[in-house]
């Protein structure tokens, strides 16, 4: 199965920001594919080193488990980055720039399930 996940929460709410990564890590452990798209304030998590500083209440930080997994693609919304004054050079090198076109392409795959956080 291919889970296509949109994330919108950023570092001001670390627990909500980490929920899509926790779900993605669980899906990856079960052998699934994951496309995780960071929209809105979630793009702040894409900045190199920022996600490791997120301390969710309760569940563990699963950012590294997801971005380093070979069955995961993590994308940051380019317009969302630009609107927040962030550039591609500031991103974790494992995260790719994308937009709604890439999210749509992943969502229309035959085995895709879309989740929103």
C-alpha cells in the first residue's frame, strides 16, 4: 500500500507536527510506501536540524526514521517555503521540493490512501 500524507503543523505544536511522521514510520515498518508532503507551517520541519529539536508530548520523534527510509519520499511545498522566507538551501538534503502536482500524482496511484494531518 502507498500512504500519501499531507502535514500542515509546524514547530509551534510539536506533537501535532510529529503525528504524520509517527504514522509514516509505522506504515514503513509494515512494508508500505510513503509519500509525505509538508505544507504550510510543516515546512519549518524541513529546515536542516529543525525536526530533531521537536519534542512531542507522549510519542517519540520519528522524523529521522521516515526521512532516512528507502521507501519514503518527503517533499516540502515550494510555495509554502517561499511564503515563509525559506529557501531550498536551508532544507535537510533528504527532503525534495514539490508542490500540489507531486502530491496529486502520488494521491492518484492505484494503491494510494490519502491522510491529512
